[in-house]
């Protein structure tokens, strides 16, 4: 049984190292344009349309104060807007600007190129197996 335990700890160490590398490399891809958190918020707004801060926080599983800090930064870069909801003036909606859509599109393109290059060492079959194996670990999936 010790061997299996050793393998699990080795896997944990490898996963930590790989995820750290991926996070750092993605930060390089995003460059000085956006932080990873800013990118994630822009992507969520693109996929879901305008959202209020509490729905955005729920969607991304972060605190409302985190959303406020990140959206303040995006607002100063003119990549998002905050507007009152036409149906309920108490609600402020966060939405992408045209500049935000452009920046997001360019960075998504760079990110796709990065992942294509990063995972080029895998055959299609190996990549599918990796997806299957990580899927088994993912407790958010039923």
C-alpha cells in the first residue's frame, strides 16, 4: 500500500508544480494588459452578458469585495461599464465595452496559441485520456 500512497504524493507534487507553471505562463501571455482575474471577469461577461456584482461574484465563486476591486480596475481601463438596470434602478449592471471585447478577443487568441503549443507534446488520444482522468477528479461534475 505504501507504493500507492507514494504515487499519490508524487502526483500531488507534480500537479502543484504544473498548475503553478501554467498560472505563471498564462500571466505572461496576458502580459501587462490584464491580470488573470480581470481576464476571467471579462470572459464571464462575454459568456453571460451584463451582470450585477453579486451575480458575477456567485458565477465566479468569489467575494463581492473582490469583484468590486477587479471591476474598479477594469473600469479605469475602460474595458467595462457600470450602468443602472433599466428595469430596476437599484441594480447596477456590469458590461463589456467595445474596447473590452477587443482586448478579450486578442488575449483569447494568444491564450489559445499558448495552449496549442503547451499541449503539443500530447497526441489527440493522450489529450483525450488526460481530459478523462482530470474529469474523474473533478468533484463539481455529477
